[in-house]
C-alpha cells in the first residue's frame, strides 16, 4: 500500500510463550485504543509450550501431562484455531491493524488472502536467492484455496472421534485453512494434499484486527502427539498422521539461519505496493 512509514516494526525477540502472549495482547490493546498505529511484531520462543486456541477445550490435552518430566507447558492464546507446538524452531509474526485499515477487511475468510499471499511470495523470493529453481517453487509452494480447505475439514470430521486422522483437528497445523501456504511434497501427484507450511489465525475486537502467522523450521510430531489426550497405544499412529500433514521450512531447503532474510522479505511483501 506504500504506507511503510506509518507502520511500527518491532524487532525479533525470544521469550516464554506466556510472555509473548502478554506482549501480543498489550500491543493489540494499544492499537485498538489508537495509542499506536499498525504493527508488525516478530518473535520466537524459549522452552517448549503447546498453545491452545482461545476456544479450544482443555480436554484435548492429557490430564496427567504436568506429572511428566520435560513435558511442554500449556497456555492459551487470544486468537482462534487449535493447538500449536511453540518451541525454539517456531517463527511467529503478529500483524496488528486498526479496524479502519484496508487490511482489516470485512470478510473474515478473504482477509487471510493478504498475509497468506505475502508469505508465499516471500518464501519464493528467498528460495530463489538460495538457488532453487523458480519453476520447482511454483509447483510446490501453494496458496490453499477455500474449496480445498473445506474439503480437508469435511474429510477429517467424517472420521470417528478418537481415530488418528480425527486428531488432526486438535492441532492448528493438522488441517488446511483458506489462504494458508501449503507445500507439495509430491508435486506430480495431483490427488495428494499439500502439507501446511505457514499457519494463520486472527482475532477481531472493537477497533483492531490481529493476524497471527507462524511457521515451523522443524516439527516434532511425537512431542505434539504425546501432549494430546491420545491413548498410549495410538500415539505412534497420531504422530505419523501429524507428520504426514504438517510441513516445515526445512522441507523447502530453508533453515533458522534464513529467518532474518525471510522476515525482511515478508515485510517487503506485506508493506510494499500491491
């Protein structure tokens, strides 16, 4: 939009999940009150935490989890969606805009198009700079269409409760949502779903819209499966299903060392001319 100078871009920083949630809420409230303008806030995590969506039931998490040494902490965020495994390999971005911004939109689903497409272009740019062929990137890095996301959700919900495939809906990256960034592990197989690479969620309050975006640099499917209220005998199967549907930057040839360039590219795509 050519409004780069009106945005506040906060530098990347790591903290615990509880601290990051508090910082997000504080900044979102400040934008809602008009105390500051639209904001981009990059961050990462220390430790290992599973962050539940605002409306997600605690029943999806093992009740005896706190008794297990080294188990992830559990916290809840203010935006929607399902559980996210937030560890040192997870890169997160808050995009906070006043409700009067053109980027706030009026259609909750269509509002995701802007950040989703910006992330897709940014990853394409970094992969190209790292020497990956553009035609390969174009075939494998996709924006999830609304129809495909709905088909995936419907497919999961037809599975009986408690089955490994049904557990996908308890994990944010386990199912596809409109305008998220997908990665085609098998680009020549037209009938195979892409894995989710970049996840999106949002919350709308009076005066403000918060988009939260995240991407794994690596993903520990077993840690996520062991956190869920899954029967012990089913954990391997649930971990396998999650592994089959959740992507990470490592699959695209990028690593945590690429984060600075990726963050810069995302900012350019979000704030530059459309």
